[in-house]
C-alpha cells in the first residue's frame, strides 16, 4: 500500500512534462515513478537517468536486462518487472532462478557470468574485487563497464525508493503492457 497520498499531473501541473516524458519512453507512468511525484524536481532527472540506462547504453538488450535483474535481486518491485523482461530477452529461467537465489548462473556464458558477479560484488561492503573487475575488462569496453555499473546503481536505488514509499506492483495488465512495450522497443 502506498505510504504517501497519490498525486498526479492534475493535482500538480509541474508533473505534466515529466509524466509526458516518462510515457513517451516507457509507455506508462509506473507506480514507482508516481510514488516519487511529490518531488517533481528530483523525479525529472531520475526518470532521465532511467531512460539512459534502459535505452541508451552501449549494451545489447539481453545484457541490459541481465544487469537490471542482478541489481533487482531482493527488491520485489524491480524483480517483478524485470524477471519477465529478462526471460523475454532469452535469459533462461534457470539463470533467473540462480540470480534470485544470489548465485552466479553457471548456465550463462562467461561474459554474462562476469556481469552477474560484478553486480553481486558491487553491492557488498568491500565492493568489486580486482579479479572480478579484470574479468569485466576482458569482455567489455570501459563504457560498457560504466553502463553496467550505472544500470545496477539506478535500478537498486529506484527499487529501494519505491519499496520505502510503498509503491504497489502494477496489475498483470500493466505488466503485460510493459512487456509488449519493451518487445516493440527492442525489436524482439
């Protein structure tokens, strides 16, 4: 249950442009974004960062969703949205299950295992080991490594804020709309 009163572009006209941008880049305004709508000045740059990590990185769709899914582990709101999207990109259910359990999926190719390990370590107090970082550099460019880190950071923070503010997970109809939107944008 949402913890703050609902606001929207009718109640607060300052949200109109930001909501229009979010709809144009995602197909709808999620409950997570709505939960942050009491701070329109913060919502706008946050939604722009999300647009970048979702659609403008130097990562193919499968690797973007893998990074997002790894960051979403333990965050029900983000996990619900992105486990389905990861499957849609061809990530096998067994790998999704392993990520959900905190394991680096053995069924994934080495470059994808490197992403899973990197993101798992990124959120540990001691952060990413030299060995894991070296493995990332064997598979990815500096920009791609940065894009993985930015994607993971965004989705972990976004999911944590949505959870803290009580954003409700969207209905199956909205989740289906999101899946179809993603499919059309990715050409899947």
